[in-house]
């Protein structure tokens, strides 16, 4: 029997001829999928899936004529049949995702191999060379696919970047200066949490490995001696997918914060720890090919941070103790990996004194080790008496094991042994490795395994990632208010002071060493939590070094006092010395709403003008005085010497980090307005920083979905204002996208390489279009119009909140056991202001509206076109061709519009609305539909595409393939939600299948949410 979904793909010609390899892979998987379903559920279920799938348009959209018949068919299913159908489609999406990921990895490897040929000037020109050099049908077809796709000719790899810079005559000294300060930071977050269980992820990896083995076996299938391999591998795949089918997709319990820590760090263990050294090697090799005289960047030019276990904004489960355990857990992971590597080196470095000399410093080191680790000497001295490297690495191993054991004791809050030799830091361990490397080099040897380990230690140290603390601004002011009232310090409540009065009092308090907070805390749990969080940061820095946690982010930052309050709590914990103005923690304001973004200029201007804050940035009062005495470059002012090691300065002098939030600004004002306000804020903040001699690093709080700032990272970075990057960028990598970016080694490497390439391009190849004032004025008008139309629906339409809660699965989403954090901020209200941006976007994605990612764009564009239809249309097309920012905005809107299915969305409105509410909800739906069709029409006019995503056939194919199968799954979700909600009132007339319990119906609904999230590839 032919594959149902594969047949559909052929009918609509989703796949061009150049993608035959991917088509073949999908055919295999779909055949396996049907075989498993036939064995597990019977032929009747397979026939039902075919029937449901056939009731879909060729474009992958629900059809108006057949929608009613589809829904009637689904409503006739009993709960078990509905759940099985939902699980079957969800399984299909998961299989398609891993097939596409593996294909993308192969495609990127083919491109990289092509661009890495000596003398290569452009990736696209080397496809034929690679095709000739590669063997096998898959590699050849992949090369042809790349060559046939002109839309993908981007300079997004190191091998393409440096020849491009050479051809454009970019001064080498300018390139060197940028490379020397290159700083790309990716920060992992837990929320929105990935919806797929890690148990399922493990099964997916096994399926990928089996498919890769099948590829190899199929190439040998012409030889009868190997025919059995194909049959056996197919049988293994069926067995693996059957085990997968019988595994529960839903999380069995609400994850703890430490569970989320484990989920996030999983990608370091499986992929990143071994992959990151390869990123440096790629950079170094590509640079040397074009600019052999330039020095490569530091090995840790690409670093990682984490909010998981440290972000306490709205999550009471993240306590100071959890943050401490998170740091210990991270060190445990990295130490265990180092121990494995050292054991391999002991086996590898078998160099004998009979055949090779060593330097005196190694022999001296062995004597010291013997005195400190006599038990190792007694056990191994005879065995390794002529093998100094093995003996040395055995001492190193013992120190690492002692360090690991001490870390375990600290995790459990036990007293560690003090007499055993350990490594106090990664720097101590690194010094030992370099000693060995230097000895090998002096005798003409090198060891790749050792080089990789050194690179890993330089990048990850003993901390693995840097932890960023985050807390909401009002928590600090409320805590301070309670402290001051308790001691009766102010005549009135702190919260009743004006902003000017708050700043004046805070500045005075920040200039005295007199403590404000006692050692014993008599305050409320919330206030104690703020104080204890700062104290645990101090403890972390003492134990792990300052780099473990040196950033404190203030969400919903609105004024100068928000920053100074945090600095005051830092002072009380010993993280800031008011006498010298030297600190070990950087306070980072996070501007989120449109009003806050517009206010950011004033806030930062006032902060930079405060002497104590400016001194903190510079490295202390001594650094400021040295600057005034003519030391010159502010960025290179050395921090002042201090007698206390507690204030060794860990921060880059004169560097201010500012975070910009995409999620809440989008929820607040809509997609177009949010993007423009963030763009403007970056330009303004950069200008203010330059005026005050401050280096600015923008921290982009991007989500996975377009409605929360997501989308292709390469284009997004290129669209940033030219002066706002300057070789430095920091970006969140949120839980829902970690699997798609970091599950496979080569895909992870390509993602990191394209981001780094974009940072360099955006820094060195500034277009200047962002500074054309008439263009900015037009964008300002478009943003204002878009925001007005967006808010008129979301915030001014009185029926909208009822509409949102009835026609989307927002309440059911909150019951998913995927996150330790509540869906709403702790206000207790069920309104939009308390609802977090993640479930807001998640709900609209499930119903196929995807409203936050496009609503208001069409009206803004149409009003502009109405002024001068022909002339303004040509102008917008010119913007799209020339202005990276405008192209990024339109491209994101286009991608989202392609995923919208209004016929499917209409079904949610018709079936889930209360009968008495339908008339007013239908009016709202008509308003939304009108805006959608207008936006779609204008986006197509501007891009000059016939269909959405014609400019990116690969993405177009992926979206269409998923759209088609999400349709029946959406119908199943509507049916189950309807039954679930009606079951709450069993007496209501027309209750469907009331014999089913609420628990069964909820489980079915949650399974459909899982499945649609997998198909749409995000949770919010």
C-alpha cells in the first residue's frame, strides 16, 4: 500500500526534483509509520487517517466545504479512537522533524565542504566541485539541490565570509580589531519549555542512527551479500518506533527547576561540549586561508550562559538554594567530562624516556605532585617510571577526582575535606595541560586530544556556563520598602517617594559602608528571598570565581531607581564596595514594553551621569581619576589595585549591558511596532553610550516564535542597526528551540557559525540605510498605525478577552506539565496584563490564528499605500530589496502568514464559543480575517511573490507538508476541547460522549496540544 502522506506530497509537488534524497527519506519513514500503525492499531485506523488527510486542500489548508463533514466524522469517534488518531499524527510530526533536521545537517555539511575548498570565493560556485568529489546518491543530490536554489546564496560561513571581506577591501587592521574583541554569547533559558519529553528525544536519536545506517546499507543493496542488512535495519526501525508509540508523550509530573536544569544541560553533554572546539578550528582555518597574517580570536569567542536555575522572575520555585545546586551541578558535568578526557590521555600519551626527552619543568612538577599525592606515586610510580606523561596525567586525574568529590559535598551542603589536593579553578587545571602541551611541542610532538581538551577548558572552565540572575523590578522596591519601614528609617513609605527622592536617597546610601540589612533576617519570605539571592551570588563567586554569576537582570525596568535598588542590595551582600566603587556584578536593565523601550534613553542617560555608577562601569573611582589624568582610551583603563581579593574586578571596564525584550513589547503593541521600537532603542542607546565613553552590549531577549522575536538568527542579526553590534552580541536561546538547533552536532556548528558570521558582517559591512531619516519617518508612521490597529482589537475591543479564553486552549495549556513556572504573573487576575507572553503566543499558534505575529501590519501598509498607491508601493519594494531591517520584518510576517489557517481557526470559533456569544465572536473573527487577507495581499505585492514563501522553497515545502497534517489534528483538538468543556456541566443539552471522564478528555486534549506544537515546531 502506498504511503498516504507521501502520495499527497507527490500530488501537490511539494518537493522539487533536486530534493529526491529527502523525498526518499520521507517515503521510508512514512512507510514505517503506516506499518507501525497497522500493527498497533489495525488497518481500520490507517484507513481513517487516510480519510481525514484527504479532506484537506493541496496547499495544506482546511477547506470550507469539507470542514463540516470532517468535524462530523471526528465527533463520531470514541475517545480512544480520537486519542489514537491524535497520537498518530503527532508521531508523524516528530518523525518529519528528525528527518528534516538530519537532512539539514547533511545539507550544511555539503555546503561547508564545498566552501572549504582552497581558493573558494563563494559557496554557491563550489557546489559542482563538491558533487564531483562526493560519493553516493545523497551527497550528489544535496549538492544539486543547493546549486539549484539561488535564494540560499548567502555569505553565512567563515569560508565565505573572509574572501568576501577581502574582495570588498575591508582594511585588515579593522578586521583584526573586531576579531580581537569578538564576543558572541548564547544564553539558554528554560521557558518556553520544550514540549517533547527527553525520553522521546532519546528514541529520536536512535531512529536517526538507524536511518543513517540504512543509508549506508542501501548503497550496497545491489550486492546480494548485504541485502539482509536493509531488511534487518528496517525491522529495527519498526521495533524502535513501536516502542516509541507505546511511550507516553505527556510529562508524568510537573518538572522541578533542577529537572529543567538537566534538560538544558543535556545539549552540552550530548553535543556542545565536543562541538565548540570545532567552531574555533573552523574560524582559525578559514581566516588563515584568506588573511594568514591575522591572529585568530580567543578560543572562547563564543560563550554560553544560562537562566535555568537562576531566573526567578515569576517563578517562586527558583530559590537561592536551587541556584547554588545548579552551579554545583554544572561543575559536576564539566568535571566528569574532563575526567573522561584525562583517562583517554593517560592511554594515549605513552611517550617513554627511552625515546624522548622532557623539559625540567615537567620533572619539577612531578616532584611536587609526588609530595602532595603520595598515594598516586606509591601506586603508579613503578608502572610509569619511564612514562612521565602518563604519571603526570595520573596526578591530574586524582586532583580532578578530588575536586569532583568536593563539589558533591558542596552540592549536598556537607563540609568538604580540606586536606586533599584539588584544583581551585579551571585556570589551575589549564596550566597543567599547557605544561604538558609545551613539553610535547619542544620535542616535536602534538596531541589533538590534548588540544581539544585545552580548548574545552578555555571555553567552559569549571563552570560550564555563566548564570544570569533575573528578578522583576517591583520585587526589589517592595523588599526595600519593607526593610525601611521595619527600621523606621524614612518618615514615609519608600514606595510613596517620588523618583527623584528615591534616587537621591539611594545615591546617599550607596556611598556609605554602614550596613543597612542585619545578618539575621526578620522580614517576610519574599524580602528575605531578595536578600538571600544576593548573598548566594556572593557565595558562588567565592567558591566558583566571579565568572560563575556576574549579571543581575531587572525585568520590567522603568526608571533609574530600579537599577540603584539592585546595586544597594549588591552592596549589602558584599558585591559592591561603596568606598572604591568597584563591584563584581553588573546590573542589567531589561526594557520590555513599548513605553519602557521609549523611556530607556532617559534611564540610561541619567545612570551614565551619576558619578558613582559611571565609576562602577569604569572599574572604580581610581580608574576614573586615571582617565581624567590623561590615560586616554576609556575602554582600556585598568581597574584600581585593591588590597582585598574580594573585589578583583571581573567586569569588562566601561561595558554596559542592556537587555531588550521582544515578547512583552509584541504583546503590548503588535509585531511591527515592537520590532521598530526595539530597532530605535538600539540606535538611541548606542549613541548615548558613545557620548559617555561606554561600550554597549545589547542582550536580545528573543523567543522561538515570530510573535516573541524569533525567526532566522542570521537575517535578524544583519537587520540590527550597524553601530549597535561592534563584534558583541548576547541572545537568548529558549527551551523550545534548543532541540531544533543543538540536537545534532553539525547543525549546531552551522547555527553558531552563521550567527558569528552575521555578527562580523553586521559590524564591518554597515549599510547606512538605518540612518536615512526619511525612511525612518516612514517606518515610524507605519509602526504607529500598526500599533493603533493592533491595540484597538486586543485592548480596546470589549469582547476580545472573552473571545480569547473561549476559542483558544489557554486554560488547557496551563495544565500541561512542561514548566516549573506558572503561566500567569502573580497578580491573581485572568487578564492580558497578567498573562505571560509565552502562553499568549502558544494559544494563538494552536488555533492557527498566529495573530500576534502579523495583526496590524496590513492596515499600516494599506494606509501608507493609500497616500500614493504606485509610488509608495515601489518605495516599499525598494525597502524590501535594500533595507535589511524592513526585509527581516516582511519576511517574518510572510513566514507566519504561511502558517495561518483561517478555516481551521473558524472551526475553533464555531465549536468552542458559547451559543449566546457566537454573534459577537463572529464579528471579531470577521475583523481578524479581513486583516489577514489584507496583510497577505500586501506582503505578496511587496515581495512580488505569487505564493507565500516563494523566496524560500525549502521553508515553503516544510510549512506546506506540516500544514496538511495539522488540519485533521486541529479538528480532533476542537472536538476534544468541546467535549471537555461540556463535561463540566453534564446537564447541558447536546453533551457529546458524556460517558467519558473529564480526566480522559483532558488527556486527549493535551495530546493534541503536544502534537500541534510538534507540527508547528514551537510552544510560544
